[in-house]
């Protein structure tokens, strides 16, 4: 096929994407969620180290608000690094993001506590969280664009779903580390140095990840086969509809994601369950996320993006209230693990597919920046504030069912947005005349 006809995809003219390249691309996103999971799991200990007050609720809230501060810089990083990915290339943007991310993680590990350097400790904590936020704001756009552009047309959703599955892998790893440390260390050791060790284990992958990313091929200049759903409109407002719908979709799935990440804190602080039982929720969340994110991608390549993500989100809406009701009534580990695993499975089935559908809705020259900006705004507003908001409404209302209503409202918004988005499953144009006109 000639260049005038649009060239070939990465899966035909170029070598197909390898497992190593997938791992290198999603490693930054995995490190992001390992960091988030670890922070959420050790939020109480971090609060004691950096914000020593006599009120446990204030300790937890200050720690969670510092966690949320990292989201403030996300839109800025999305604008800068997302545009860099569209102008210079996906690989350079991913490299810059990964280096800054590593700086933020190492800074968090090495910053002394309040008892050692006083007020400088929480200040440095906030600074390193801002660096992480900037880096991660520009991570999702270039990475997801790379996965979509490097994948064969008939496996885009399967490969793109690794963006979501990698988050679950990191979440599971972080939860497992947290569970092992809780069982083997005293509370004093956890607060003194145990949480730092957990973060440090994530930092080990930094040199390896940087080396792997430097070896990735560049996909920005690869030509794509035209399809009857490929966006062709140009102009400053040509992508307003998919971006607006994408923001609503991201709001929906990022809310469910961060509520499920909060389940360990919820079980220990609200339901007063043991640390061992509480960590079981995070393990169930990670396992469900890995399996069902990839299953969702496989089904989306076979049946289409919309049927898979809408069905899964409707089932999530229906299952959320009874799942939380059982957790609150039973107060046991089996119910907590089973209910969290079910909600994670339903949520994850649609998350990876939704990211793929949104990426496919955007033209190539704005794909990295468009996705990065919308994702950063959605995650900043609805993800960064999710855990402090839930903690606050649980405190003020005294109703342990509050997280369920929050998840249900977000799921309903996501269902509407997904219904209005155009189906993006690629169907290559085979008619020669139509192919020439499209080119």
C-alpha cells in the first residue's frame, strides 16, 4: 500500500509490539499506582511522621490532603509533556516523565520526618508530591498513544488494556508488600522506617525502566490504515465532543478506582477491622483489576468498545449498594474480600476499554496532549480529592454507606457518557475509491 493511501499500521508494515515493549511503556503508570497504593496503605503512618498532632483524624486528613496535592500539578504536566509527545515524539515524552517520577519517589523516601527537620519535612513532602504529579500528568497520554499506535488494529484494545492492568499489577504488589510488613513488623517499626522501605522497593525499577524505555521505537510518525471510524475533522473544536465525553468517563472510572483503593483505610478506620483483614481488600482489588482489565480488552476487540464498557459499568452500578451493605453488616474478611473483588472486576472491565476508545477518538496529532489533559483534569478533580472527601463525609455523616452512593453516582454519569461516545472499533476501509477519498 502506498503512502498516499495512508500507509500501514505498526502491526503490518512494522514489527508487532512485543511484551517487553508493552512492559516498558506501562512501567511508569505501574510505578504511579504502586506509589499511590503504598501511600494509601500507609497514610496513617505518614501522617504521624510528617504531621504530628494529637488528633488521629487530623493526622489522617493532613496526610491525605498531601496525597491530593500531587494531583494539582497533573494538568500542567499534561499540557507540557502531552504537547511534547505530539510535537517531538511519544518516547521522549515518556523518558522525561519517568525521570521526573523517579526524582519524586526517591525524594519522598529520603525526606526526614518532622521530628528531625521540623516544618521543612512537610514542605519537602509537598514539593516531591508536586514533582510526581507533574510527571504523571504527562505519562498517560504519550504512553497510551504509543500502545494504540504500535498495536495491530485487531489487538488495540487488548494491548491498550495493559494501561489499566498495569495499575492493578502495581496495586496488588503494593498491597502484598503492605500485608507482609504489617504481619512481620511492629507498629513502631512501620511508622519509623517500614513505609519508607515499601516506597524504596518501587524505586528499584527506576534504572531498569529508564533503560527499557530508551529502547522503544517511535510511533508518532508511523502511518495508519484509514478506517470508517477514524477521526478526520480538523480545527480547534473538532475534538470537543470526544474530549467532553471522555472527561465524564474518566470521572466515572477514576472515582471507582480510588474508592476501591481506599477500601483498606475504610475497613480499618471506619469498620475497625484488623490490619490483616483490611489489607485483604487491596489484594482482591489488585487481582480483579489484572484479570478483568485484560478480559475487557479481549472482548472489546471482538465485540466492540461500547457494548463491553457500558455493560460492565451498568453491572457495577447495580452491584455497588448490595456489596457495601454486606460489608457493613458482616464486618468479616471474607465478605470484604469478595465484595471488593467483585466491584474491582466490574470496574476494571470497562476502565481499560474506555481509555482505548477515548484515544481512538482523537486524531493522531492531538492524541497525546488531548488524552493527557483530559485524563489529568479528571483524575485531579475526582481522583485526588476522592479519599479526603470520603473521609470527610464518613466523619460528618457517620454513615458507612456513603462511599457506595458516591460510586453509584459516578457510575451513572459514566454510563451516559459511554452511550453518547461513537463506537471506535476499527473497521479498515477496503473499497479502493473510498480509500483514496479518505487519504
